[in-house]
């Protein structure tokens, strides 16, 4: 007797809904238990949903670009205790048995199975997939493996054939139409919700990074030897955690009848995904970490983000956020949209040398210092100007008086 097994969206996912990004197989195709069958995408992370059993995909309930609530049925698998029979498309692999009675082991190797995302990358870059090391099940090449391979600078990329450059389209006077992908739509909905929910107010201060630069220069090699990159972001997160001691309500969430103030300071760090938008991995319990601990956790998350290996747990549970927009050249950004349902977000602009007035032995002097504008955008339902300025004052003080190496 055949049985139908539901393929369900994860119950615990970041955000209330996700979009179906792609189905890796078609109705009538067979799949083994644990193999990725469908990819979901929120405004924060893409997640591959594995097959709950081995069988034939009998039905797709939510098609590409459809919205999936947590726990929603995405599709169904047909499983049998004996050899699976029935009509299978000519392009499909031979049907196998259900879990517990497989007649043959799945074919292993990097090219045994490729998701649509992997196929698209291989085709776009004319790659030979056999030279790419696969980290997936049975040595299969994943999207993250291809992206990591493309970023390797040491050797020319193997190609199957020269890639012809597309001819430039002739101007017709008409606007170019670029359809929104599911991630961009999710980001748009999230941003619109934030600005309509919370009244945004931004305060801007200026910080001298001289002490930070000196400390980093003296310690970055030691940190690197111990497996952590000592970036300015690590100092910023540590200083933000110290500022929370002055104004704890910055690390909070607004509810209609109460304010929820969190004991753990979990800071999301906005990470650009080129033209795809942002993803926000979360550095956890910053208040309990020393500088090395912050840098080490940040290094691990950044590595995972660059290789497309962030899991839903890596982007969940943030209580405060950092937008380090200065890395792309911006001096000031205002307002930076709050990552709902948090109460505030920190912005740090481009670090550059500027002439500033400093008092030396009672005399005003002009000095060249490495300066950056720092801002705090708040939910005005939660915080007032006095609290905002008190938080920023302490934050800047921590940065400017960082202990000497």
C-alpha cells in the first residue's frame, strides 16, 4: 500500500512567512530521505527543506513564489513498502523503495544531483563541476560550494567553453523591467512594517577611533593566530554592550501593555549580499564576552555568511542591531530602519581622517584624527531623546578611552 507523507515548512523559522524559492525536483521524480527537495527564503535566510522520507513527489501544494506559513504543507511524497511503481517522466531517475528497504545505494559524486541554483551557477559561469569539492550529502556540490569556488583567487576558473558576452541591447527608450525576487519582496514588507509600526527618531554623535586603532594594531596578529579577525566591528559590539548598562531599555521590545527588557544582549550585524539585500547574523550574549570572544564569534558568523551556510538559528533572537554602513562609503544614514520588533539600531559611518579641535594644556589646537559619525535610531514609543543621548555618550566614551595595549 502506498502512503502519502507531507513535506512541511519548518515550524521555527525567522519571520512569520517564507516564500518558496525553488523546487529541486518535479512531480513524478524520486528522491531519497534527507535530500533537499524545496528551498524556502525569508528576508533573512534561505533554507533547504529535506525530504522526510524516500519516495516519489506526488504533489506540489505551494509553488514557486508562493507564501508558506510555519508548518504549512509544501508538497507530498508517495512512498511504498515495495518497489515504487507508476508513471515516471523520462528524465526522472529510476524509482526506489521507501525508507528501510532501498534496493540500491544512491549514486555518489559531485555531479550525481544538482539543485536548480547549482545548475544555474554552473551554466552561468561555464564551470566544470567535477573539479569542485562537494560538501553536501554523498559529496554532492551545493550552492555554497560553487560560490566558495568562484571566490578562490589563486587559479583561473576551469571552464567548459568560452562564454560569449551578450550583445548590449539597443536603446528603445523603454524602461527596463526587473521582477522582484522573493527575498527583495520580504525585505520590502519588513521595512514597510517597521516604519509604519514605530516612530523613528535618529541622534548623531561623532567618535574618535584613535585609541581603537592603536589597540587593534597591537593585538590583531595575536587574535589572528587564535582564530579570530580583530575588526572594528568587534570593538563596536563590545562598546554597545557596555552602553546598555547605562540605558538597558535600548535592549528591549515594545508590547502594547508592557516593555520587555532582555538580560542577554544579542546583536544582529547587517551583512550585505551584493544586490540581493542584507542578512543579519546575530552575535549572542555580547555582555558576557571579552573582546576576543566577540571577535571569534563574529569571525565564524561572517565566514558562514560569505559561504551561504547561515542557518535559521544564526539569524534568530536578536535584541539590537548594528548597521555598519560606513564600510560602503556612507558618512551618515538616517533613519536606519529598525529591525522590528527591536527598539533601536546603531549606525556607524565611514572612518576617515578629519581636522578636529582638541584642547591641549588649556589651548585649542587643530588635530587630524580618525573620526566616524555614529547614530542611534530609536523607536520613540520606547525611548526619549535623553535616554538616546545618554546611550550614545557612553558608547562614544568607551570607544575613545579604550585601554592601551
